[in-house]
C-alpha cells in the first residue's frame, strides 16, 4: 500500500515554554510518522538546540522513540538554499555573483574609481591616509556583509535602488527617501550591477533576491523541478526570528508539504502595541486577544501601568516576527489537528514562586509593574548578576555555581544544563582550562561539550597544518618536533618530513586534499624553495 504524505498546510503553535514545544513535536512525530525510509526535517536556531532536541528524542523520559534516527536537523539558511535548488533544479548555481565572498572583491576593485564623486565623500574621508589599502579592504568586507544582509532581509530596498530610486519601502507599501548622508549606498549598489553587466554574461540569477523570487513562484504554482527533494514534513522548532523571505518561502512550501512551526511567545495576550510603533492592520490579525483593562492607545509615559517594561524593551525582535507570522496564520485550517494550539502555562498566584518565575508570569500575563514593589527573598538565587574582570573568571564563577546547584538538587544532572554566550570561540580556551583540569574521579567534575565551534583553531590536525604551512611560506621548516607533538598529523601523514623536502605544489594538494573539496595550489618562488629544509 503506497505511503500517504502528511496533510499539507502551515500550522503555527505558540508557547512560552520550550519544553512544551519539544514535547508537542515528539508526540506529533510519534502519532503522525513519515514514511519508514523518509527523514524528519527539523530547523533549529543553533547547534546547541539541535543537540538538546536529539537528546530528548533518544530518551524515553519524554515519551519519545528512544532513538534519534531518521531525523535531519538543520540550520535555516542551509535548508532554504536546498529548497531553492529543489524548486528550480540545477540551474541554481552553488555560488552567485552577489555572494558575500564575491562582493567583497568587487567592492574593493570599484572603490578607487568611486571615491572621487561628491556622493562618496563620506567614504573618501574614511579612506584618507590608507597607503597599504587595509582600511579599504576591511571596508569592502563590511560593505559586502551589509549588502548580503540586505539581500536576505531587505530585497525590496535593493529592487528600488536597482531601478534608480533612492527609496526605503516598508512592509505597508510606503516609502521614505534614503538619508542624504547614506545615498552612496544605492549608488554603490547600482555601480556593482553596472560592473557586473560589463564583465559577465546575463545570468538568470545574480543575487539571492532573484533566486528567491523565482523559487517562491515555483512553489506557489506547484511547478517544482525536483519534488522528490522536498521533505515529507518540515518542523521549525523554537526559532526566535526568521527573515521575511524565509517565512514567505515556508508558507509557499506548505501548499505542497506539511509545515509545523513551533514559536516561543512569552505572552498569552496581544502585545503588538507595547511599543511606540503601531500597525492597525496587524493588530486585527493577531490570534491572541487584548488583555482586559489595557487601553486601545498606549502612552509610552504610562506604559508601566499596563504592561511589563521588560517586554517592551527586550521583545522588539520577537514582536515583529510574531507580527509577521499573523499574515500567514489561519488556525481554522489546522486547529482540528491538535488538542491545543496555544500551549501557555497556567497563571502563578501573586507572590508565589521564585523571582525568575514571577518575572516570567508577569510577562506571560502582561502584568504591569507591581505597586508596591515585591520584597526580594534573600535566599532567592533564580536571577543573579556577576561582574568579572576576565572571561576565565566568568567561567570560574559559572563552575562554582554549577557545582553548588548540582550538590543542592540531586535530581539535577549536567545534561539538564545549557550555558549560552554570544561567541563560544572566545570562551573555549577558558572553559577547557577551568572545567577540563578536574579529574573525572573528583566530586567537582562536570562533563561538558562545546557546540558551534569554528574548526580553525580548534581541530588539532588543522592547527598543525596551518602552522606548518605558515612556516613554509615564511622561509623554512625547522624540525620534526612540531609534527611529533601533533598526533593527528603524525597519524595521517607519517612521512611528513619527506613531503616537505620533496617540493611544495603537489605536496600541498596531497596535504589539503582530505580537508577541502578543491586542493590548495601553491607555487613557491625559487627563494622560498631554497629556504626550505
């Protein structure tokens, strides 16, 4: 009997608790499985969340399958590009002329010919006294990143600029003029397009905005080049925000496949106007209702009387994302699939719970600041702030806190703890120095893993190869000591010394072949060849 695909459609589930969202998708995957040999495709915010979700799938404590198999967990950008290629076929190239890597070099090439124009006076001032072109290089990198972000988040701006209009359209269809001091940005974009037209043949896709437009149309009309490449079902788990282009694409995909979006929403009530910005059309579309007693128009000076200021000050990104989702949310089409589509916690009685729980409930219930202020329990450590003089000291404070919490609560396990930081790469050395120095027989030992690390500077094999290559480039290789101190390098390349003495180009290809798709080609000068030993 042929397998039937899950019913197509877009379902959006809200909750203020990630664990409830996790439980819902585990239950849904168990009750509504995909084909036996098909994969569940799940999009997550980070590799840390992916690991947390896999651990839950592999455990039976959450009524899960007990094994994390047949599940493909990806980051959104990676999946979106796969979806483009599935919708349009191999005509979508792997690299586009307006990709960030290509843009940086094109901008660097154009800058000298542009800075003499009056419109580029701000750029010319910045590039003064730049004999070594370092400022120009770093500026080109920053501008390439900026235009790359525009392609993802503000493709409508780039379309206006390409047509010669220096406007900034918003989502309501209105436009404002680009500020006078920033008019060089549209001019630079047009210069890039003109330069591209001169140097390369006309291509069906030049930027991600072009690819998105055609893929979106193909999904809407059902004219998909490779429908077999589409996932049977897509789950978007707890992602805090997505670009508008990605949300549009997922909505278009839902006409062909089932798309389940689980959204972390801190408040059960409508909170779209807990800000100075108002959008009457979106207000009417919100699934959540206005809390009783909240006026239709909120004065920022009296905001604290009707809502928690913390939600207004820190919730802008989430508010705009949830606002945008309302345009695609039609609960009447999928409400019968689930027992509940709004999974919010029950209210906590006033004065009960820890400080963190009370803050969470204030936001959940859209409660204003309490008057008089609550009395803080001296023993309450649910929210603490620490000031440290270095990253290593931060990690030491964290270790002390974890040791104390694990000792105080026998049910708490290291696997239940997740530590988040802006960039794990900056803290990796301190974490290894603090947590890695304790023997696993010591009562203070806490097992840990690091997610989202860069390979460069982390993988021992890459570190040894990079150091050896740098020494070769600078004029020589000293002894075998570096190789002997690197077991990975010794294991993969036991005859490393012979490689170094025999030549460079072929050996570099041999050395880098297992690591990169295209071997690194290096042709040394005679002086560099003579300096090697």
